[in-house]
């Protein structure tokens, strides 16, 4: 590999250093660089010390806690009464102890979510814990968590939502940016060492449709000044969102990517020119390098909740151990850091069902990955000998990323009693890659690198015989009224428009119905054929959710006779765009009805069509 290429590089987004043969964090390709030069330069991009420290954490935890915990919502609208917030038994020690015992190395608290309610007594707004009855208005969740982290040797990160649905000045860009900087300054000055600052990408309109223009450069400089060791995530340039909220990393995951962080000027235009988006499958191939202006070390973080929603909801249950084990393999095992959300409940405690699940996860990790079956390992030769010949079904590999990310493809070969046998094939490795395969009797394992950008240096190699936990259902079973009994009556007042709507009731989320066009919203009216007690409904967006025709604002009406209607619920499917799980809406009380109407008042992308994969009615027994 060429090592004598003199690169011309410059800062796109602040500091860039050149350490010997390496480019720390980023490099811009010189004009006219050919593909070999680009690949060579990309292979010499390495993480900053703070990115390296972050990557080594592997397991980090999110704590979504706030007003939504008490209002049972995912996105508050900022109109909530601070009096609602009263976690009478709040115990940050319990949070940190639970997560520490499970092996998590950092916790990130939602100091302020989109509803604008601050979990610390800020001087910037009255919409905070200081106006709540909790601890007579003298409580401070950030302080309590800081102290607990210090007691248990846990790192602390903070989520501060740029989108603020409470701030009166939101949308008045200058004024709000100053308020946000003041909030950031309080958090980064008064609570000790902060290791990650998490800015969400969600951004809505301010009052009267005003668009808030964030001053990302100013926010970044506050962080650099007050917490220079903190990585900045998502709307930051140290840590990249993996692109989904379901716990799945890419099979091919390049930490070196041409994708430009959204906080940089011109990022949107540049990324779309290169066909790069958060959810894209390819963020780092050679083909992309050839089109790019440069690349940066911007590794992936997989954020996912232990429960269906981000905030605690009584009716939801934690994911099964099987699912969590898969999430580990698909995140940490795919060159990402896992950020697992464990939301405290209304008492201010991590629910026992969740802490039990976390302990199970720890046991599963220890018993499956605690000790490698390899004895002698020669990392230079990429091979290892089993302490005792036996069955294996998993290999774990790591590159020494202080020398960049090199491997593009590799085979895992094992020496069986019948000779060498190819057990698995992979693409990228990066900091850590875990591959599983059918159990095979082995005495030696070797990695055959079939494609690389530069010289490969392995950091670790292990072999295991892992056992995935038994599959079990993830969620509480709700009583859903049979879809086969649903008779569509009208769509937007027309019987003809009901065509195909049965796909929304067929119990198969892989089939969906899409409406015709209508700029004034949509209304679906359905006859269930008999009167039942309706407790709520479940909307499953079409094909993976995302932006396509997904309903955002809804109204739900019920009727006993199809003539007189009552308003049963109205609201928005908060966060449906990022987390397109089935959206459960529970009514305040059970309502007897035979007919229902679902109205879409707005879609997430402004589309004039709606798509429904499934629409179900939650049937109650008449008791509230
Ligand atoms: C999303 C937010 O909108 C969710 O509410 C949650 O905080 C998640 C981690 O990020 O984009």
C-alpha cells in the first residue's frame, strides 16, 4: 500500500490534525486524486482520542425520563403542566447500579426532550423541575444522576433536544439559539464531566409555522470549550446515527464515510448529490469514495429502546432476552456502539421487569462471550488454535482502529477433522465484528482477508460456541377485534374508495392499503358488525414506516349506530417517523361502539395519500 502520498487536506468542520501517516478524524481529497489515492487516504483516517474512548465503551444506556413519563406520550406538545412531574421515589442510584451491574459504561439522560421540560432547575425557563411538586421544586435530576454516576464509576452523557415545543421564542432563530446556548452552558458547566452530548435530529416548526435555523457551529463551539472530551452525537460530528431505532446495524459498516454531518453547512445538498441518507445501506464503499470530496471518521451508534417506546408506558413490556441478544449481535457485533434505552417509570425507578431482563442479558453475555475458546492467537497471521478441539459457531474479530479501518471482505475458515472448511464470510470488521454460523467441529480458526484498503492489523480474535436464548413473544398480548369482521363503509365519503382497504385488516403487516389523493386529509369509516367495548386502536404504518404516506396527526371517532358520533381520541403519532412500530392509542375509558372512524389530519411528509399496513381495534371487557 502506498504510504508516501502527500495529502493536501483542510478543515471542513474545525480541527483536523495530521499524525504521522494518519489523518485524525477527516481528510479532504485533493483535486484530481485518483481512486487508488482516495482509497489509500480513506484507509489512513483514524478516530480522535474521544471517539476512541467512546468506541471502547461498547455498551451505553439511554434514560428517557420526563413529562412524557407522566402523560403516557412519546412526544409531548410543550403544553404540559409541570405539576404532572412527580417521581415520588426517584432514585438515580438504582438506575446507575442496575445499568452498571448489566455492564453499561455510560448513561445518557434526556435532560430536555422535545416538550421543553427541563430536568434541571434552569434559569432559562420556568418549564422545569423547579415548577413541579417533586421535592417541593428543589429537585434536580441531572445533579442526582451526576452524583450517582460518581458513586458507581459511570460516565454521564446528556440529551438536549434542540426542538423545543414549549419555548415561546422557538422559531425566532437568534433568540432561541441564545436560549439553547444558555441551557447547554448550564448543563456543561455545572454537572462535572460530560462524555457525550446528544442532539436529536427531530425538528418541528415553531409557533405560526416559523422555521428555527439552528446555529450548530455556535453549539459545537460551546461544547468544545466546556467539555472538550465529550463526543457529539447525531446532530454532531463524532457519532453517527445508524439510521433506525430497531437495533440493527449494517452488515457492511464503515466508520470512515463520505457522509457529511447535518450540522455542517451545505450537508443536505452534498449528501443528496452523493445519494447518501441516514438510512442508506452504503455509506462507505469504494464507489462512493470516488464521488466524494473527502471522508471522515464518523462511527455508528445503534439507539434502541428495551421497550417499544422510548418513554415508560405501563402497558408495554421489555423486549425478550432473545431480542436483546440479537440486538447485541447486530450492533456491537456490527462495528457500532449500542445505546440501549431503559426508561425509568413514574415512581422514578427502573421497573423490575427491565432490571431482570438486563441481568439476564449480562448472564447471557458472560456465559456466551466470557471466555474465548481460542488458546494461542497469532494476530499477525490472523489465526488461532482452540484450547481444546470442539464445536464453535461464532467468531469475534476486531481491527486496531488506531491504524484505521481496512478490511473490506474476509472469510472465516476452521480446521475440521476433514481439513479446512469455510464457515462464514463477512465484509467490514472495524472495531468489532461478530459472525455466527452453523456449529462446526474445529481445532483451529483462520481469517482470510479477501479485500482490504491498507495493511490489516487485528486487535482481537475469539471463537465461541454460543447459544441464543429461546424465542418468546416480545409484548403483552392485547385483545384485538378480528380484522376479518371489519366492513369498510366509506373512505372520504365514498364507498368506491374502500377498494383494497381489507389489506389494512388482514393481520399481515407486509401488505398495505394506500388511499387516493386528497389534500384535505382522509377519513375511513368501518362497521365492526356488532357492538363491542373499544379500549383503543393500533395503527401500523406501511412498509417499514419512514416518510411514505405515514399518518402523523389523527382523530378517532366511535358510534353505536353509524349516525351519532363521539370524539374518542385525537393526537399525533409522536416519533412514528423514526420508530415506525405499531402505534397504540388507548382511550381514557372503554366506549361501547359498533362503528369507528379514523381521520388523518396530517402525514409526516405532507403527502396527500395515507398508507396503512394494519389497523386494529383494541377490545376491552367493559371495565376501566
Ligand atoms: C428520536 C426522538 O424523536 C425520540 O423521541 C427519541 O428521543 C429518540 C432517541 O430520538 O428521534
